[in-house]
C-alpha cells in the first residue's frame, strides 16, 4: 500500500513515484528484448548511435507482449493499485513501449501536444496510469513532462462548464488561465518558468519530468496533462506505459 504521505502526494499532484518497483536485473532483461527487436525491425545497434535513425520507433510487438515485462506489476505496484482502485482488471500485457532516441537539440518544456488520455464523462475516473522505466532517464532525457495538480484543476473546471467533449474541455482549460496560456506559448515567449510552483484557480500546479532509474514506476491520475518532450541526452529513453482500470 502507499504510505499516508504518498497518498497525500497522489491526491495533491496526481503523480506518485515508486522507486525500485522491480529489480535492475528484471529491467535489464526487458532492455535485452527491446534492443533485439529494435535491431530486427529498425537495424539499430545499441553500441552504434549512428544506427539510431528512427526517432520514436513503433510497432514493437515482440517487446509489447514479452512476459518479462510482467515484473512491472510486482508486489509494490499491485499493493498501490489495490489501495487506489480496490478491485482492478488484470491487463493482458504491460502496455505501450515508449522509446525516444537522442535528438541533439536543447531541452525545453514543450508548448504543444498537452493532453489527457481519457475524457471527462465519468467522475470519479476509475483508472490509474503506470509509467515504468526500462533504463535511467535523466532530466532532459525525454521523460514525459506532466502538469502536477492538473487533475484537480480539471475537476474544479468541470463545475464551471457543461461541456464534456474530450478536446473541447482541454482546450477551454488551456485558455482559462494565464499560467496555461504561458505553458502553451513558445519557450522564447514565456514570462514564467512552468516548472516553478504556481497556482491555477487556487490549486497548486507545476510541470515535472518523469525521471528515474531502471525499475522505477510512476502512477498518475488519468486526467493529468502531459506532453512529448525532446530527448536532449545521448542515450535512448526507454519506458512502458498503460492504464489499469478499476473492476466495475
């Protein structure tokens, strides 16, 4: 189970980290499968960065269904899900394989593609999203940026509008406050650093990167706004992501 402090963090931020949720050896086994498929499908050699020519390789079906990834749902994650969801549905696999190769560009908080992955028809939303690290992801290394606290902002915003269309609610929210308008402005035009703590509609928000070590897992609320960040490091970003749904 999450501790009382971790539950408070999840309630406030909609994001909580579980360090070493699975072992470094288990993560290494998952990387072996992934690099093998990257070689077979895309001709990538882990020791030769000149072969890393596909920025965000997709179609990684062997890795997606490899049984080694079941270690992501180890005892610590299962216990946390029990506490957050009660009864939940066992997934058939461990979700989307996320790979971002180094881009050789400066890192900045993105200003486009901020989104949530589920709509706003039902409250409360009976799901948690898992983000699992195959390898180290350092700041600026392509880790998914998230707006901590945005789930609560959405919850409050929904009391001010009858709109429930997925994209329209998001777009209305992004226009509703100077902080969000700053977030969605080009980095050169921003007047405030989105990673500094701020308030929107009286609720704390800030942009955080999902960074960590092999075996670390984040749990996030499904209404957390997130985007796609460049990988300004010199190593690939390798993660898995999926929803776990509450049993109805």
